[in-house]
C-alpha cells in the first residue's frame, strides 16, 4: 500500500482514503481490479450480498449531481452489507449556510466508517479527510480527480483487451475541465498505456506534455491506430465564457462519428464516463453500437470497482 493513502487527520486519527490516483501503488491498483473481478461475477447472481461490511456505515455526501457514481456507491455499500445513507445536499442544512467543515464535523459525530463525497471545488475531499475520523473516497472534486472512474475504466479495458500495458489510448474532448481525464491519465500512465489527449486549443490544458501524454488538436491524427477512445462531455458547468463557437461546430470537428472512428484500430473500444450528450461529443448511433461502445459496461464495472475499493479501505488490511 502506498504511504500516501493513509492520512493523519487534524484530530490525530489515521484512516485509509482514496482521494486521488497517487493514493494507490501499482500493487494496490491490481489488488482492487482483481477483487472487482470477483464482484462482477457476484453481481450477476440473484443473491448479490457479500456482507463483509456488516455493521459499517457509509455516507454519500454529494454536493454535485450524479447518477452513476452516487447510485453505484450506494449499491456497492448495500451489497457489502453496510448501512448506506444518502445525504441530499439540496435538502440539507448546507442550504441554510452550513459550511463544508461544519457539515463534516456534524457527520463525523455520527461515527461513519466512510464518506464518499463529490464537490465542485478541487481539493474539497482532501479538506474533508483532514477533519473526519473515517475513510474518505473522492467521488469527483472539481476539475481535480475522480479516482474510482479511472479504476472502473481500467477494469473495463482489462475485460476487453486483457491488458493495459502498451495500449494506445486517446482521451478526447474537454480535457481542460475534466477530472476524469486527470485521473485516467495518471492511472493509464502508471499501468503502461500510451496516452494521447485530443482537444481544441481552448479546451487543452497548458503544457499538456507535462501530464506525460501526447497532445493533438486534430481528431483524425490523434485517433490514428488507437485501441481505446475515451470521449468526454463538455463540462459546461465549469466554463465561464465561451470555449466553443457552437455545439454544431464542436460536433463537426470534435464529435466522434463513423468517419473519424475509421482512423482508430478496427477493434477500438469507444468509452465515455457519462452522462453522454448525443450529437455533441458522440454520434448517437455510435454510442448505442454494442459492437464498439462499452459505455453501459463501464456502468456495470463501476459497482464492482466501488465494492472492491470499499473492501480495500474498510476491510482488507492485509
Ligand atoms: N461518470 C460519472 O461520474 O457519472 P455521474 O456524474 O452520473 O456520477
């Protein structure tokens, strides 16, 4: 286990957290992915319970909208036998002005074992981890990281390609605002993939080479010979000002369609973290093409990976 994955909170307690990919060693990653494979099978049975976390309490604290991440943390916790509470921020005392720290201390007083948090500010999960006496999992913080998304993406790739090392992976679209891109770049680099990022100049971070990737501003050149294509949503909620001339023009240059896809390898997989915007970053027919698109399989992998991550943090101290 990587030393960074255990943090000492301000109150002196030490717990395992999953705040970013740096919290994991290569060994940790393979341990989580191996265990997730067990949960994939287990989740396909009628009886999905594997109650190793019986008696534990997990709180979902989501300050931003979510369908996949919040639901899969809830399912993951329940299938592991934990009690799972979904705190709906919109109907909580956050709306009366309670700060993140006061909310954290309030939840902490109820003795949870784990908090899975999503927050619009980068670094909010690190702050939470300093304040509470339990494990914290980052379910997406601003433009910073979304580590369980990267793990589920890696698991999806492993399921189809049997490996990650040496694969050519293209991440395309709004790289600038994407926490999914940041976590994926770190994890894919750690696992030996060759990562390209493809984006218009306005949506490309500055000094992209410093991320250990090959940047492209031309979709066809960037997709040439790729094994994996990860399309990203335009993160309109993080944009102040105009980053694209129009949605129509964005789709023309940066949207994935059959013609642009033909530059990738014939067996290239199409991935997308969701939610997808049909006709904006991806052609609707391609998104639904079960021979190429693994978008719904990513959702399935999300539950298994979150079960494995919860086990890793709360149960598996070997
Ligand atoms: N991929 C992802 O994080 O989806 P949600 O926003 O629905 O959780």
